[in-house]
C-alpha cells in the first residue's frame, strides 16, 4: 500500500524528465544560447573596453582527470564552446572576435567522441558568430602581426579573478589565500601567470582586469539564462522534497544526498552546483557542513541545502525539517517565524528598491507579527529578536555559480536579477541553526519566488515527510563480511 502512494512522485519525475528526440541529439555544442545572444554579449564587451583595447579570455585548461570536462564560466558565457585550452580574442579596434583552439586529436576523439577543434572553423563561426577561428599557436603571432603593438598603445583586458569551473569565486579566493600561505606552495594562479606572460612578452600592452565588466554583465540574467536557473531550481526543489520523504530516524545524512542526486541526474544534471549541505542535529550549526556521515536521530531537525549544476547554471534552495516527521511546539514556533519572515521579504522586493530597504521593511513587518507571540524560552525569543537586526538574510546572486558574480546589495534592484532570500537564526546554547532559503527573480513589476513550490509551511512539510521515500523503497545493501569474520 505504501508503494501505491508513491505514484505522485513517479509521475512528477516523469513529467520533468526530458523527452528523447527522434535521433541522437548533438552533444558537441550547446543549444541553450543563440549565436545572436552570444554576439550581443561580446558587443557589450567591445563597448566597455573601447576601440583602443583588446580583450583575451582564457578557457579551462582541461587537465587530465576522469570527470566530464567543464568549461570556465566566463569563456562559456561569451562563446558557448566547451573545448579545452581555448582562447577568445576580442579586438576593440575592429570589433572582430577570434577563437583559438587546439588542433584535432584523433586518438582522443576515438576514446571520448567528437571534440570541437580548429578544423571545425566554419561550423564554429556559424554556431558562435565569431568572425575567425584559428589554431592555438597563432594567438601570439596575431598579437604581433595585427598592428596591435603600434602606437597609440592599446590596453589588454583579461579576467584576473579566479576562473570559475563549477566553484564560486569566494571559495576560489579562499583557496588562493591558503595556497599563498603555504610556504611549500605559493604558486601563482593561472590568471596571474597569464597576465605575467603578457606583460613580459608584450610590454606595449597595459594589462587591465576584465572581471568587473563581465561581472556586471552576468548580474542581469537574460530570458534564456532564467529558463536554465528555473530548471535548476525545479530540480533542486524536487531533490529536497525526495529527501524529505526519505527522512526517518536511523537514515544517514548521505542517504538523503543520494535520494536528491537521483532526481538531479535523472533529469539531466551533470554534476553538483555545490557540495550538498545536509546536517542533522547540531551538524546543521556548521553553515557549510559537507561530510554527511552521521545518522539522523529522533527529535532532531535536519537541514538540507543543495542544487545541481544544470547546463552551467545552478540554484540555491534550503529547507529544514524534523527527522521524525513532526515539529515539537518549540521547534514549530521558531520555524514559523522563519517562514513568515521569508514571506515578508518577498512582499517588498521589486525593481528600484535596495536590499537595505527590503531588510528594513521586512523587519518592521515582523516586529508587528511578533506582538503576542510566545516562545519556549528567553533564549529562543532572543534569537528571534536578533534575527530582526541581522542583515545577512538578503544574500547573494545566483546563476552560473551558486554564489554568483555581480552585485545585488547596495544597488537598486533591476529586472533579471536573481538572488537568494535566506532568513536565519542561531541558538548558541543548543547549537541550533534554523533557516530556509529561496531563489528570488526580480521581474518587471515585482518578484517571483522560483522555489516557492518547495514545501515550507509546517503542514505541507509534515505531509511530505509522511509520504514514502526512495531510501525506504530501495533499502541500502549490507556490506559483505570481512574475510575470516564469523557469520551469524
């Protein structure tokens, strides 16, 4: 009988699973962005750098590993090309774009399949809208031979921020800091190495940072980008809902990860937008807890924050729920505050307002809502009151990275901005951290909560947990006994 009640889940998964076409779809080049959109993006770079400048953007190196190659975000954003060791030259003087790619590697293609290379120049010009495709070895020759080094001096713009390849810039910067602090390491970043080579080989160029220009462009999402973020958010929400169904005392944190991953990969995701954060009990106190090795216990809450990498775009959705399926009165009072606070934020988001205005107005609403409300202890009331002055509930942009580039704080909101609303409170004595997180899209006349379909109301959460989950339908297999071990 439990299996019969799982039919809504199965139907839901089938509805969001991509249909198989009448032939094998080409996997050599993306189909999400038109050549016109890519050309328009490069035109904005031309406008930003001016006629006395060039821009060079590196692609990912494609170092040997067993994973699927993923292009760097900036390079993909401007070209859509997923070949490794590629470069893009934008000549501001002529407003012409040139792709530089390695030569065809027949042996690698026999092993891995088709890889776009310089031999595909006509196809690449048609797909991307660039005016020229050349071999990688021609880049240095073109910098010398195209009158670029003659006076007046031209500036050379290239991204100096760490290259995003499935990671967020804040994490990459922290990693660079750890490398710099290691006396046995200290190697420069790929971006710093490239800039140094340019200064050494072509001292006529003044090297400037292109990252601020690309960051500003990526802050406002196009309709095609919003479609991908919407899909990534849909999969993130469905994955969390399946984890809710799979939750019960005795289940491990990593098993909830497995349930969500199944939903993501079933529906076309190629990887994680970020390592899943799944913390039961006091593990949730650690904001980026990723080990997922502990068992879930009766009476605890479990927090889950997870989204897929879907065609170079991701999302950021978080929910917290009771392991045994029912909030205690004390948990329910705190949790309800968080959900109502979330709704207050969304009431005030619209074009033209700032994050600080949204924070102030939502806090004012919540002060009125709290009149007459009671909590289990003075510590719980204190946590709620401190939540009204905390400014981090209005969080970060979302897009090609979970902590995406661009600004949404300190600037008027504009249509096409996508960011997270993440109301949270801390109870240090209990090492309890309660929050939920939703994805906001600023529209022409207001805001849309892209993750609003994910259960958040207490009744909806408890109803979802009561449904049968995948972990229970397909239970884990016992590990084989060690050699020589006694058997029952």
